[in-house]
C-alpha cells in the first residue's frame, strides 16, 4: 500500500512538473513577439492582459518627455494625434538626436509595436506627445523646463487625454538648488500643484519618482510629491 501510494505521488509530481514546464515553454513561445521587452512585460503580466484583448484601444495617452523619434521602426505605426515642443514653441518634437533618446525609450515602453523586436504595454492607444526638456542643465534651464511642463499639462488636458506620463527631472543637481528637500511637500512646486489639478480634471498623472536616491537628495522629485500623482 505504501509503495503504491509513493508511486502515485511520484507520478502526480511528474505530471505537474510536465504541465508547468509545458506552460513555461508555451509562454516563451508566445513571448517571442515581445522581443527584448518580454521579461519586463511578463513581470507585469502584460501578455495575459493582451491575450484578453486589452491593448490600449480607445485610450488617449499624453507623454511629456525630452523628444521623440517617430521614425523608429517600433513606433512608425503608432497613432499620434498631436505633438508640440514647449521649449521651441513649434509642432516638431524630434529635432534633437540627443534629446530624442530618452523620450523615445519611455514612449516605446508604452507604444512599441514591432513584433519579434518589441511590443509595448498599449500599442493600440492614441498618443499626444509633448517635449519639455531643453539642451542645457542649469538652474535657469530647470525653471524653463518646469514652465514648459506646466504648459504641456494644460495642453494635454485640452487634448482630452485619459492619462499623462512624465519621466523627466526638474531639479538642478548642483547648488544653488531650485528646490530644497523640505519643499517636496505636495504644495511648493508649481508643477506639482498643476499635476494634482489634472487629476481633478479627470486625468490620471504618472510621474517618475526620480533618481535622487543615489545622491544626497534621497527623496522623490517634483511632481512625484503630488498628493494625487502616481509615482
């Protein structure tokens, strides 16, 4: 009886292992379409969401960043409803190869649609692109970028986006500081207040928390300190 029970347990274990291995193999096969993005998408369970037919259709997303290369192979088929450069005040957001890199990378996480190379979270969403970073990195440039970001938020809300994503830094790293750590209170930075207001207008606002943990700053950066901002 004990031997029979033991053999049964072993047989069931082998079957379970085979099933799990088969599922992993199937997931890897399905994941080939995602290319280099598969691991990060799998961590967030994005492929399962896509299989359910949720790929961003009917959603309008505003992206505020440094610039965007719309000619990139992974982004050529992306639906871009409008774009504007709030630094140079023109309708082109892809004039600087240096600035385009970061914005294109951030945008591709959402919008990429190049099967076998990369597929983003929402490849069938509509996008509205806003450039709000200038070439310099001085305290004056940070102030200019904050004003540009506020103008971009105003414009994106007028464009009736459903959500806004923002992944830039509005801090001057070297003294004199534009803000002090104690001012990250959800009220001091004008851009933070405007991001909170966007939520009141029915727009979700997502902001990068920042990279300050590697320096003496150690906390989040504006507008991530907003009370209604997802950071």
